[in-house]
């Protein structure tokens, strides 16, 4: 019961953090402060605990010194708020130039990543955050616990372009992305996430 109560309290608190973040995002996009409020009603955001077991030195040696505990990926919602293990490193984000930047653990800190939905919703103006978790012989091979909150909007939200065409990249000649529901995006998010980066804008069959 104590764990259940703590989990529920934390979920409620991070839900409020995401509401604040989404309002800040609205301002950053020159939208009304409350532009995302309705989309956040009746959301089905998920809170998970991800445990990474310890990697032995022998496993690292046989793998050449580095093991991907969680390979490169982007998340599939609007925004992810992560309570990372503050004692074990290993989380890295990919820079635009393709290099990997470590995110050292910060006691009491939160990590915020953009998911795949916002790049779609902003017609590619914003991008998701590619990230991974690796183990090396630098203290990052110990067992690790991460608690990500995957912030979602409700499935009935219509993903109409948030920005007028004049505010989009004039050098991007890719076609506009289709207007779909968030539910459709979630059901086929891998397809739609790829379409953000390609010329195709047809909907999946």
C-alpha cells in the first residue's frame, strides 16, 4: 500500500509538471498559454519503472567495452519526464552532429525529452530527442533504476498544424503532414514518426 500511495502521488505530481511544461511549450511556439490544456484532459499518460541489471566486467570486455542497455530511440508521446537513477550514469542524448552526449545524474533532478508527437504536431519545427542507455567501465555498469513518465494527450485530440505556414522552414520542401487524431498517431506511431523525416505523407493502410 505504501508503494501504491507513493506511486499515485508521484504520478499526480508529474502530471502537473507536464501541464506546466506544455504551457511553456505553447508560449515558445507563440500560441495561447492554454492551447494544450484541452488535449491534456482525459490523457492516458504512463508511469513506468525500468530496472537495468548490473553488467559484469566480463560481459563488457567481450562486447568491446560498451553495451547498449537501451538502444537509440525516441519516445512516442508529447514529452517524457524521467526520474533518472542519481547514482548511476549511462543515459546519453544524440547531438545534431551525430555525437553522443552523456547526461550525468543530478541528485533530485529530472530529465525532459520531447517525444515523437510534438515534431508531427509542429510540422517538423521541433524534433524528438534521440537517446540511449549504455554501460561502460566508468561506473555505468552497475544496476540502474529509471522512472519515466510518458506524457500523452487524449486520443480524440486532432493533430492539426499548430503553426501557420509562414512560420515553418521555407527550405523544407517536404509535403505537409496529414491531419489525424492522436489515437491514430499512437496506434501507428512508428509509421508517422518516420514520415516526419521523409517525403511521404500518406496514411498507413
